C-alpha cells in the first residue's frame, strides 16, 4: 500500500506535487492574512483617529493665537491711531471664523458644548472691539482708551484662555488614550504576524521536504550514473519509469546538442535585447539627472567628508558658475569664515556616528553676497568599516531670515516711535529752559570767572542731549523718499569736502575708485549722502593717525534681474570684535565712541533698506572694516523709516 501511494506521488507532475503539498500551508496563510488584515485595519483606524485629534489640537492652538493677534491688533490701532494696525485685526477675525467652523465640525459631545461656550466668549470679545473701532472712527477715541486702561477686555481673555486650557486638556487626554489603544493594537498585530508566520513556515518546510525527497532521489541516481561514465564519452542515461518531469528529462537528454545550438541563438537575441535595455537605462539616467540638476534647491552627495556630487543650484548657492566643474574642496572655502569651523566639526561628528546632520550656515560669495542656507544631510550607505555616503539638501532661507529681521525691526520701531514722541515732549522743553537760563547766566560772569567754565559745560551737555533726542526722533519717524537722478561721484565729492577737516586732523586721505560704466542713481540724494557721510565719518574715526587711505569703490551689480550698484567703503582701522560685529546695526549699540548714541548705522540701514537695498559689514580686529552697500539703480517713491 505504501509503495503504491509512493508510485502514484512520483508519477504526478511537479507542479501538481507543489499544489498538493502546499494546500495546508496555503489555507493557514489565507487565515493568517485575514487576521493580519483585520489587525492592520484596526491600527489604521487608530492612526486616522489620532491624526484627527492632533489636527484638532493644532487648530485649537491656532484659534487661541488668532484671538491674541486680534487683541494685539486692536490695541495697536487704539494706541497708534493708524489704520494699518487694523490689518492684523481683520486677518485674525477672518481666521477665527474659519478655524472656529472647522473645530466645531471636528469636536463632539462635551467638547462640542465647551467649544460653543468659547465661541460665544470670542464673539462677545469681537463685538466689543468692533463697537470701539466704530467709536474711534466717529471721533470717540477716549472710549477705547478707557476700555484699555480699565482692563475690561482682560476678563474675557482670561476666561477664553481658561476654557481653551480645559478644552486642550481633554483633547490631550483623548490623544493619550488613543495612543495607548494604538500601541495595544500594534502589539496584537505583531503577535498575529510572528506567530502565524512561524506556524505557516513549519507547514511549508514539511511540505517542501516531501517534494525535495521525491525529486532529489532520482536526480542523485542520475548524477551518479553520469559521474561513473568514462571521460570523453556521453554517458548512457537510463530512462526512468516515471511520468513526471524527471522522466521527461531522461527522455529528451539525447536532443542536448540541438538544444545547445538553440540556446546559442537565444543568447544572441538576449545580447541585442540587453543592448537596447542599456540604451533605455542611459536615457532614464539622463532624464533623472536633469531633474536633479534643475531642482529649485541644492542637492549633493558626500563620501565621508568629501563632496562627490553637486547639482547646479547648489553651485549657485555657493557662488560658483552652475555650468562649470568645481573642485569639491572649494565648497568649504565658500562657507562664511564665522561658520566654517562649526559646520565642519558638526558634520564630522555626524559622520563619525553615522547619524543625520542638520545645520544653518552662510555662503560668502566672492562679490560679498551672503546666502543663508538650511542644510540637511542623511546617511544612505556605509558601515562595516566603509566611509558612509550622505545625500544632502541645501535650502536658501536668506529671504526668510531677512523678512524675520525686518519684522523684528518694524516691531522695535513701532515701540521706539512711541518712546521717541514721549522723549521729545518731556525733554525738549526743559532743555530749552536749561540752555536759555545757562546762556543768560554766562553773560553775567566775566571771561576769567571759573564759574563761566562750569556754565559752558552745562550748555555743551544740553546741546548734546538735544542732539540725542533729535537722532532718536529721526530714527523712529517715517519719511517720504524723494528720488531724483544724480551722479554718485558728485555726492562722494561733497562728502569728502564736508569731512576735509577731520581728514586733515588725522593726516588721512580718501581714495575713490568708481567704475567707468556706472550710470546715474535714481534715489533720494540727501538720504544717500547722509549714509555715505556717516559711514565714511566712522571709517575716519576708526583709522589711526597717518594711516592707510580709506578706499571708496563703486561698481554695477544686478540682483535677481534687477539693476543695481555696490558702494564699498574700506578702512585699515582698529576693526570690530566678532561678538560686537553682529550688533553694529542695533539701535543704541556703539563700540569705542564716547559721545556716540549708537543710532548712526541703524539710521543708515533703515535708509538703505527703504530704497530696496541692503547693507553688510565685515571686519577683523587690528586689520580694518569693510562696509558694503547695494542699492537698486531706480525705484518708486514711498515712505521709509528713519
């Protein structure tokens, strides 16, 4: 009986043997797949619910931020009486309505009732603000001032914050519960996959063992027969009494030579197909290389610390010609000297650990342009003693950084404008009285009276205080640009003549070098002159007696297809320490000037940026300072701070 069953099994075709032997593990695999699918579905549902909870928390935080922006915009409008402060108020009001509708649709149950209470409070807050805004427009501004001074809106804000805190607490609790459920479902899924996999694997191994035994025994007998035949002779292959593929194999081996010739023909066809496939691969590689080269962000690869590939945009970020070959080591030289050591050490540490690296640094071009980038490098290969391979992405964030800096300065100027108005009102009248009284007293004393010198000190200090007040007001107040076309060379000559006394006192001279192709500048002539006068005066103060000439150069340089010019003032003075260099444009910050107010460079930068340009400074201690100013060649008339 056993031999009869074995003979029937041997006569079956191999594919039927595989089918017969795999029925049991196949059924187990189907059951396992169904169980796994159900577990995965539960995990997916948990993740979708968790995503919804996270989005609800995010929108709730944005809702509260917009309420704060609404309050801030309202106060800014009341305190300054400027309509531009209503813009944040209106934007926040629209955002509150949109996000409120979204949140109302997302929450349910007790949270829905709580959020409706919050919306009621917010509507009450907006209604109060709207009524006060209408009162201001109708000329009743005192109502709004009384509202702020008495803190009548503060109780609503406190209640809104408290209710939002409770709302966020319950949402966070829901997130925690859902995370616990997700962890439990994932563990269950893992158990189903691993346990079922082991069970199915055991069934498959048993079935494969039966098949292998049915196939391997006759093949081993056939190999023994071939090996025992004399060399150079074709062995007599015994025909096995089997009706499966192995029996067929023994019957067709005498046609081996014919089949070999057929295989040679097939190889030639395969070679032609392989050549065609290589051509397709080359075309595909060229297509994807084009995508990488023209990507709107820098892409590069490194092996260890060495750059092995860089796309065109990455070369542009570093200040190189995007179409020219670049030495990989040259990228390090283009990193700003203040950032270079930090960036190299951070990346070296990441390479040593085989971890991703993310940092922010600056590229310094040969023409002085600075590009700030966010760089992220990810390991893609390496280990086992080999140098790791990284792929990196450099994103230009210069515009974002400039926008953040301008926003910060705008907020500072808004506060400073209020302070400046108070200073001018509180100090000018007493200063006039002090100066007038001191002048009258001075005339009552003889020229050799020692008290006359004390009064001279009072007059001098009163004038200095008046000058400081004027500079603060000058820095904070907005002014209209009055652009005209003029020659930059004429303005520089006027500045040099104005500073002739200071130059002679220090035995210095100014060396002017202007590009012969530079055209007329369309800008506010007086303001540009004020900038050059301040910067060159600072260069004279920093230069030693009988020092090197102060270089003033100018040449045309376009930026983002906008024509412009660069004015560069370079001295060989004492220089500025690195820790102070980043703060030189801050109001009231000064280095080494006993009588300076720290507003000169701040006013200069405001003027330059008001013209749509920018102003940068580089310096080395004991070697000198270079101020670089870029201005567009033409512009429209508009208002500018300071």
